């Protein structure tokens, strides 16, 4: 079983103040989707 670390999907980046939470939320959403696809039925 391959383990995906959040750091691999969303590498730590210093977000500019004007970026808000959008990039982080999108990355978290993408990670959750990938996790769900790799772990069906959970």
C-alpha cells in the first residue's frame, strides 16, 4: 500500500498575505479526493 504524505501533495510554501486560505483549502480538498480514491469503501 502506497502512503501519500500531505507534504508530498502540498509542499510547505510561504503563502503571500493576499493569498488568503484558498490555496490551502484547494490543496486539502485535492488531498482528500486522492485519499478517497486510493481508499474506496472507507
